[in-house]
């Protein structure tokens, strides 16, 4: 596993952990539709891309002609 993948996993996990802690301590209400669901989606996407190396934005950028890093 590369450092890039570990960073994605840890970043996604920390986003999800902070959202969960804020929700369960009563600082925010995730039962209502809000912009925080976008944050949750980004956290889950980061977490899963660390394991699977699949990122939707990466696929979109490649189709638009952006070169991948070496």
C-alpha cells in the first residue's frame, strides 16, 4: 500500500469520524437534509478510494483530457 492510498484512507476516516462525533454529541443534526451530507459523501469516497483506487472525479478528469500524474 502506498502513502497516497494511506493518506486517502486516513483523511476519509477522519472526515467521517468528526461528522459522527458532532452528530452524536448533539452539535449537528444529520437527520435533516443539509450540505453536511456532501461532506459525508466526500469522506466515504476518500475512504473507499484508498482501498479500491477508484475515484469518480479522477475518471471524469481523464475523460476531459487531463493527464494523470507520473
